[in-house]
């Protein structure tokens, strides 16, 4: 959504007599700019209130303070007298005859006071007939039941490309002043830098660009790597998502020929030619299979091949101990993924996030989250490609397996002869071994019934043993490591047979 779209939506709310508008955000800089732009076009005054300053009349977008109580020659407005206290401030607003928009910062917590809540409701009722409005902002806003019906939440999405580009240009001008930093960026490189910043607030973007530039006195295209590192840290600290950099990584996926072919065709859905035909980009895929068969690697390989950022949803942090926080956390995670679109959203072991939806043991939380996820999958407008992986199909709700939820559902079986050969070559080569020096036919035969992860672990274990013995790795050491491992195909044979029976009827093989 562009700045112009946000301004139009806000003005529509004001014209529709919406008396209470809520912004759940810490980005007061963006709220201020949005409000200033909206009221300027409507020729309405804007007032700001905080517990530290009281009520003041806000500056316009050009930063010229216009207030009848501003002392001559002052660059800051003076607050109206006796407006620091919430009750006094609301009384002052109620006595004003001029229409306007009143932005109350971090005010929701004061609504727990019955007197404040009652007076707030009376002003909201009055404003509902005059096109004035009370605007609340804060990180988390929980309104009391008697106030909530009068309010509408404004969805202020994370900064888009236009806002981030403006920040980058401002930082470049500021840092290049007096030659403190040399800016060495072409137009296309600036666009790449802006795309790298997607998912950050304006403040975070401004700080990280300035930091990487001041480190060596230059702002170049190579600084994008440092920005990605900081971005990964911010996302991990502040959301349920984990940003996984895949650009430059060596990702080799042994086998999966059927999946690779499907993905090659699906990639066309993101092209301008598909958009010209009103074709929607693919929504996502579900990959089902036993542990260690490459489902997680497939998610990373998709993002790497499509050159898209990869976000992983941490199911372990999804269920918050505070009532209502889990739903909010999930919505914020989805909003973050959409702000970084086009992107790949990886939901690992989805059955742990949305399994047992028919149980009320958690107060219906899982069912509510599952319902929100299904609705979002069906209606999402942003290019977020979901890659969901699952080990235990019996715990996946049937609604998720219905045709149309995902573009396709793939089944990952144990690797066959050709796939085991490819897996052995990959892991031997990655650890500086020459595959031709080993008896691959014997190793391929010995690993029948082994998953890719079990084959990798056998190679690692054999290498450790070779280092301990002080000799180079050979076929005998590898065979010894393989035969000392009990694969899941043996320890969980019944589960594998059951999974294969279901998959043959309903799913597409990745091979």
C-alpha cells in the first residue's frame, strides 16, 4: 500500500464520521506524517497529546508550527494550560468549538480509569456527528468493552518501497554532506538496497543504513550483506519469524525431480506476462514425508532458486501465555511476511501449529489461529509463497488437505537408488572427499531404506572415526557407520507403511 492509499483510507474514515481511530504501532513518525497529510487536504487542525507535554497543536507537513498560543519567535508550540492530566485534557477538548483531529499518544492505558473512559465515550459520541476524531496510538492497544464498539483499527502496514527509498535518499544526502561518506551506488543498486530494507520500520532502516555507511566511510552495493544480517536479527527479536539468508548459499537438493519441474512452471506465475493475463501467482505447497528426507532443504532451495527472501515461522513461539497475544503475534507475523513480498514463508511441521483443531483444551485458540490461516491463504493479495512441511499427516486437519488450499501437496518418500547416489556425492564433496575414490555401488546398496539426513549423518560419523584413527576416509569406514545406524524405516516401519498408503491415493510424488 502506498502513502497515497493510506492517506485516502484515513480521510475516508474521517469523512464517514468515524470518531475513534486506533493505530497499533510504535512508528509515531509515520502516524504523524500520515495524519498531517490527511488533515491538510481536509483543512482540519491536528492536535497532539502526550502525558509529558499535554495538548498542543501540531505542525503541518512543512514543519511550520501554527498555533494561536505559540509565543512569537518560538519554534515549538506551547501546550494548552492544564491539559497534561487525561481528565483535564478531555474536558478541554469537549469545550472546544473547532472541529479537528486529536492524536492521543499511549492513551489506551488511561481508559482503565472509569472517569476517563466515561468522558472519552461522551466526546466520541459528540465527534460522531461532527467529523472530528480521536486518534489513539501505541504498541498494544486493548480497549475496554464500553469503548471498543466506537473504535476502528487502522492497519498501518510496514513501510513500502516508496517510503524506504525516501529514507535511503535522505540518509545518503545527510551522510554525503561535507564528504563524511562516499556514496557509490547506481540507480539499480539503490533499488536493491531498498528491497533489502523491506520488513524494517523507518527508524530501523535509517539507523542500519547510516551504521553500515559510517563503518568504512562508504555506502556501496556490498553493504546489502550487512543490512541483511541486521535485518535477520531484528526479525528474530521482534516477531515469530526467522529470516534465513539463502543468497550465496550452496544448496544442492538430491532427487526431487517432480517437485523441481513443478516449481519451474510455478515460477512463471510471478512474471509480468502472467499478471497481464490476470493470473494469480501460486499460493504455496505442502510437503509431507518422514523426517530427514529433505523437506526443510526443499524450502530453502525454493527461496534460493527463485531468489526470494525466506522467512520461517517459529511454531514454538506461536502460543503465547497471555490471552489474545497468540492471535496478535500470528497476525503481525503475516503482516511482516506481506511487507517483504515477494517472499517465501516456510511453516515447518505445520501439524504442530494447527493440529488438534477439534479440541477445546486451549480454549479454542488453535481453532481460531487455524481459521485465520485458512482465510489468509484463500484471500492474500501479496506474493507470499507458503511452503508448509509436515511429518505426521494424521495430525493435519482435513480442511488443510482440501484441494485448493495449497496449489499442490507433495509426498517425499525415502530416496531411491539414483537419489541415494546423488546424496552420497553431495555430502562427500561438501566435506572435501572425492566420490570416485569410494565404492559407490556398495554404499548405495547399504543405504537402502535410509533417509537423506541419515546418510549425511553416516558420512559425518565416518569422517570423525577416520580422524580419530588417523587415516583417510574409505568405503569400509563408511559402511561401518551406515550399518551401525538403525534407520526410521526400520524403527517406525508401520508408520511409514501407513503414510505411503495415504500418499499414493491423495498426493503427488516429488520424484
